[in-house]
C-alpha cells in the first residue's frame, strides 16, 4: 500500500460573489477598415479568375505567332 500523504489543512472557501452577467461588447471597429477591405477584395477575386481580355490576347499570340515581317512594322 502507498504511504498516506499528510493532509494539508483546507483553506476556508471564500463565498463567491454573484457575478452580474455582462453582455459581451463587440470591439468598436473603426469605420475606415471595413470599407478599405471591401474595396480591396474585388480586384483579388477577379485576378484569381482568368481575365478574359488578357488571356484572349496571349492565346492568339501563342496560337499563331507573328511573322518576322509583321513584327518589324508593329
């Protein structure tokens, strides 16, 4: 059998004060940040998708490479 540990005298428990339920207040976000993020988001979303105009030009260039003569005049 394990030797018994000497029992420490228990401290008298202090009666807990009834905490008034406080409604969690949201941190006030400055009005500048949400609008800035909203304006910054659309370009990033558009960048992830294939930009129609740019891909069409690159596609035609790779599909039919310009001749050396055409390059000289452009």
